[in-house]
């Protein structure tokens, strides 16, 4: 479990990126961390990875402190950063030299993921495009079978077919012991992939719920008119009227639309907080 | 699991470093070898030159010392660079292992290069002696070779520390500190020698080196006793070890 407990962090003590932030991430879930540019998503991930240290509060991952970066912790933790760097070697050499650091690395899985990403074989990593390098790193990260896999903007640089391949590959790599945390500002890339969502804005967590909880409280639908309906949190014009996010008083089922949910949360943070904290 | 040091993880780090940088290092080594060959081989054809080409052997020494110091100053670059830092820091190995792997890679390169230099010097001079029997011995005195080797490693260890001690422009800052310290130390040494010799201007000395007493037509060399010289060498070895240790402490302070 990843436990962030009352964490405050900022690059200067006068301006905090997030303050008294708490969350618990449980194994067997794929979490989506959403937020606007500059909201502090990457900084939060780096705090979790032990690359940055909180000003206050504590982070624990399965009872270990990431900031100590002990080998036993790092063997079970993999971070795919936004800006990737891979050495100038062949893919074969890359796995030959790096995979022994990860005791649960599975080469057949790695090759399977590469095939699913339509990656050419035997290439030198420097000869690959940025998107292809990202696919190598994502495949490697997934094949390490670490208990904690964190991806920072993993879909940046991937073309449209690759984004759906990404969703397929990542969802197949989840197991009951693993936590996958994906940060992105491209909300649609996580459609049909994540099962829980964390929205970070203005140094606070506005939403930290499973999609089931969200669809229980909110309804995503289309209305002919949205102006006089006080259930509506967010609306945008569409061909059939208005696509809306509204309070789900009738307990009707609907599919969570991440992009509209994100806009609704950004437009009505106080109301969202009230809805989700209502008993 | 041992969280501080494991031979298996250390070996993996060395293999990783070799895979990532082996080719680049071999290329640099090859270029330096070529340059040394160009600079040091003319001594064989001693007669062609209007001056003593052994001077190029000294210049070759300065060249490899400078180039290796540049190489050394980049030893922790992969941990400091924003591109490579995250990957390098998150490799499942301890700080001690990462530090020792960087040191080993650097020492392998530096030792191979200085050994090659000394070997080439002896080899070329022996060829010359075979070609021209009776020529004045051009081979460096063993104590001078020792001085060159000690100075080489001293400079490398200073650069090794500088590479982790300074955040920006590490090489320039290291060089500034090194040369400043060298000047101060030389001045202190000079004052010390002058005090001993009643300000006699005909006596000069470099730190840890022999004293040169210039007569009218000759130079007398006053060397340290063997035991004192041994102590100086031991001191230098400890000094180098201390610099490596400070580099390790600094690495821990920076929480790399």
C-alpha cells in the first residue's frame, strides 16, 4: 500500500505545491492522477518515488520510506518519468544489463508487450523514435512486475493507435498485488483503463474515489436543456442538446466520462467536495 | 537483504556502466592512445629534430592528465543530469554501490591510461637506445615517474571530489580551487625552504620534491631521506583516499 500522510511540499517554503495531502492507494487498482499543468502531479509522484522529500508529513510504501531508497524498496518500485532517457544500446543489451536488478522481471512478458506495441525487433534504442522508446520503457516497466508502478504522462509521444495499445497492455498487467498509478493531463487517454481517480488542484486533492463511487454520485448524460436544472454541475453544448455532469439523485447508471468529470471538478470544487462527503 | 553492499548488485552496476559507457570510454581511450603515439614516437628518430623531442613526452603527460581530469569530472554526471538522473538514482542499488561503481569505472580508465603512458615512454626510449647506443639516457628517473603517477592520481581525485562537490561548472571551480591551493602551498613551501637556507636565492624547491641548489656551474640535488620520502608517499595516498571519502560523504549529503 502507498500511504501519503499529511504531506506538504513546495520548491520554496513560501509557495507550497500541495499542503497536508493524504491518500491511500491499495494493491489491485489502477489509479489515474489528474490535474492541470503545474498542479503538482509530477512532484507528487517524485515524492512518492523518494526523489523529492516532503516539507511535512510522511510517505510510506509497504511500511518503507521511499526517501531512503533502499535496494529492496527499489526492486519493487518502477517509475516511468515524463522525460525518458534510454542508453545507446540494443533492446537486447538493455534487458540483459537492467533486468537482473528486478528479481520478478519476466522477459517473455516484455517481448509480448513489445509485440503488442508493434515494435520492430533488434533495433538499437537510439535509432528508435521518441514514441518507440517510450513503448520500450513502458514494456520494461510492466515486465519488471514490481508491486508499485508509477507512470508520469506515459501517453505523451504515443500516436493514437499506440494509446489504445497502451490501455490494453497496462490493463493486462494489473494483478491483485500491484498498484499502478498513472499521471496525465490528457484525461481521455485513461478512458476504460483506470478504476480510481485522484484529481489534484490548488494544492489539494479534490477527488479521490473509485469510478464506481463516482458513477453512484454523478450522472453523465445528455439533456435537451441544462440551464434550469440545479442538479447540473457542468454542461457543454452537443448535437442533441447538452452533455452534462449532474448529481445522480435518481441513482441511474452511467459511464464516467473522465474529461467531463475533470471539467466539472475544476468548475465546482466546493460542490464536488460536498457531494462526495455527504453521508 | 543487505541494503548497503552486495557483490552481486555491485557487479551488475559495473556491467551496466560498461554497457552504457564502455564504447564511449573505449573511443576516448583510443583517441588519447593515438595522440600519445603521435606525441611520443618522435623520440625514436631523435636525429631528425633540432630539439630534444623528449619534451613531447612531458607534453603528452599534461595532455592525458587534462583529458582524464575532464573525464573524471563527468563521473557523477548521470546522477546530476535531469535527463538521466531519475533512471540512474532509481536503479535498485545502494548509494555505496553506485559510488564504488563510479569510482571503479573512473580508476580503471585512469590507471589504464597512465600505465599505457609510462609503458610507451619506456618502450620508445628503449627503442632509441637500441638504435643509437651510447646516447644520453632519456628515460625518466624512476622517482620522477613516481612523481608523475602520484600527481596524476592526486589531480584525478581532486576532480572526482569536485564533480560531486560543485553543482554547476564543476570543472572550472575545481581547477580554480586546485590551482589556488597549489599556489598557496608552493608559497608556504618556498618560505619554509628559504627559512632553512637563510634566504639563499640559489635554492629552490617544489612541494614534496627535492631541493635544487644552484652552484656556479652545477646543480646539487638535495633529496629527502628514504624514510621521509616514504612518509610523503604514504601521506599522498591517504590524501587521495580522504578525497574519495569526502566525495562519498558529499554524495550522501546530496542524497543521490
